[in-house]
C-alpha cells in the first residue's frame, strides 16, 4: 500500500504543513497505509496540538473505528515520509525534518513502526523508532515508491546541482539496509525531467515496480513522461487538458498491481476527480460536494484501491471501478496516504 503527501492548499496553509503533492505509494507497495498488516488501509489523520505537535490517529473507513496510533510524533512544518520501510505488509509512520547538529547539513528522516510479538496467548505491540540522514534543504524528497519491486520502500532525492534537469538519486531499501548489511542495495542516478517546468512523481505501469515520472504541460495540454530507473525504458502518456495541472496525479493501484492516475481539482466547495488509465483514457469522473483532501488506499473489499475525499471529519470513499460512493464520518485533521513528495527549505 502507499501513503501520500497531497494536502489541499487551504489545509496545508492553516496547519503550516508543507503543501506539495502527497501521493500514495504506487507499485508493489500497496497504495494505502496499512499499519496493522491486515491487508486493508487505514487513513492516518494528523491532528495538531496547540503547541504544534502532531497526534496520529488511524481511521478505518470500513468499520468507522478510529484509534490513536502515535500520541505525539512530528510537528507542524515537518514533511511526511510514510512507507513500508521495514516490512512488506506493514506501514511505518515517518516525518522529515530540517538538519540538526548530528546530521551535518542533511535532512533528518525519522520513522516509527509498530512491531507485534506473541508469547503464548499474550500479544505485545512495541513502537520502534529509527533515524537516518539524507538530502539537503531545497531538494525534493520522494518516498513511498518501490522501484526494484521487492515491496520495501525506497528513497529518492532530486538534487539541485548542475543544469536545469532533475537529478534523480535512488536508494533502494533505505531504512532496511541499515539493519541488514548483507543486503544487495540497488542505486540509480540520472537526469530526467526539466526542473521548474515538469512536476515529478512516480507510478507503476506494469504491476512489477514503480517508475520515475513527470507531468509536463505544453500549450494547455498535459503529458506524463516516465522511465524505469534500472532498465531506462521510457514511455509517454497523452493526458490532454486538466482542470488543475499544478500538482502531480495520484497513482491508484489496480488488482494487477498497475496504476490508474487520479487527477483532482478543488473549485469552490467541490472537489473534481478524474481517473485515467495509462492510455490516457478517462475511466471515471465525479464531483464531490466538499473542498477536500484526496487520498487513496485499499479501504475495503472490492476491485482495486479506493479514493477518499475528506474535510472536517467528513469522508467520501469512492471506488472508480464499481462507481460506488460511501459517505462516512471520522476524525478531524489532515488525512494522508502513502505517496509523499516533500520540499523543505
């Protein structure tokens, strides 16, 4: 599953959280956030305190149940780095912070993972924290993707040095490799996309692994350009005009592991949703009656992943394959999922 960092601008501004594309993790990693490993996504809802600390609540749209996962983790102004960092089926909460004294100018990555152990009939859950340093202020950080197809989260840094192209640097198994020195860790570095013109994200075109991707506008119409970081195979999708091309689309995982793309735009008190396949064809579109945050995940039984549009504790859960829409209520805060694109200055 995936988690995302796609906050609605108004929500971001009101909470002081970075407003960049939050997108769920596409690819072999399931697109929603599954913190208990049961195969279905919970929606993490971040609730800020008066002092700026973030309480992480987990909302299960299928049951309507909300639980507190982390009473205090991160604070306003942090980025999100939610992914299956250590286990293929369990999502770790994560925050990205500015450099500290120990990081020597690099950004600080901190994750917390719930580890459950059983002894006889007794079950114990422990929250474990891990920290690493990578990237620098002003560089774009992309997390949630699985580019080598092993179901473990990989880290991507888009460096600022050199010419006007995005310089993608991939570190596979970023957190897992720290605790398994013998792992074969894949890395990839190359230029792809034009900095300041293209909008970077990632997607899974085949169900095998994620690819680097950018959304590019030309003459009022949009294309998606993508490349596989290890084979260097490239593809282009003609998307056509968009209501809002200022942020990347959200990958929406299908039953075969490949992605559709969710394009969204907030206008007044409505959120417009357009879902396209990787041939650029529209397979579903709708308008939801609220200006909301868009997340994706495997929120219940049914074909593929669902889309959630939420605001002020009101949630619409949409399955674009069956066209089923369910309205429910949950906690008030900022909803997230498994694709995170951050830029801390």
